[in-house]
């Protein structure tokens, strides 16, 4: 009986020791327990920067000087722009296009061909556009031209906006 008691005592001691070791490993008790790790020091190259905004402006050319022109904005053209005019710069990457209405006879011929094609095949495609976009250059612009301009605005208030696309709208005759 004494031999069985010694065995039981040793078994209990070994199990307690094993329990303490396992508890020590998995409980994470120590100087960093319960505290979050310190944040890394700020990296100056990863600081937030001002992101340029892209917007579309509509208006008429007020002045042209070199690679810059002033656009007299149309009423309600841009809610973000409270100014009446906007200074816009262009460079070699700016695209210039002019919208030109097609001749009515050419448009009629294209529509008849479109109607015949859709009637025969039964499939629907986009109908022909009543206008064409013609590539032009900055020198083709003149005071009073009505424009749609896509710009990337500068970060400072006095900066001119850089134009990415300039489209000259057609003059519509009123009767």
C-alpha cells in the first residue's frame, strides 16, 4: 500500500509540473501580456499627399496666351468651382477635338444602311452618330469658342488647372 501511495504522489507531482509548464507556454504571461505592440515609427515617404482631382468644365474662351487660356465658366457648369473664370494650361499630352455635324445627306445614307442591316440580321447595334470628332490643335482655338474641358486641378488655390482633353462644341444656329 505504501508503494502505491508513493506512485500516486509521484504521478500527481509529475502531472502538476507538466500542467505548470504547459500553462506557462500558452498563457503568455510576461511583461508584454495584454499590451498592444508599439506602432512603427512614421515613414516620411509614406505620408499622405494631396491627390489631384479630375473635373469637367464647360464655358467659353475668354483669353488665350501661349499654352494657357482662361475659360469663362457656364452657369452651373461646376458646383465645386465658385469662380466665374478658370485659368487652364495645356501641354503636349492634351488632346484637342472639335465636334462637327455630318452633312444631312451623309447622315441619311448612314441611317438607311443601319436600318437595312438591323432589319436583315435582327441584332441591335449602336446607330451612327450625327457628328464626327476632328482632331485640332491649340492654334485652332479662338476667343468665344464653347468648350468642354477635362482638367486635373492643382493643389494650391492660385494654380492653373492642367487640361487633359479639350473639346470644341459646335455652334448651333437658333431660328
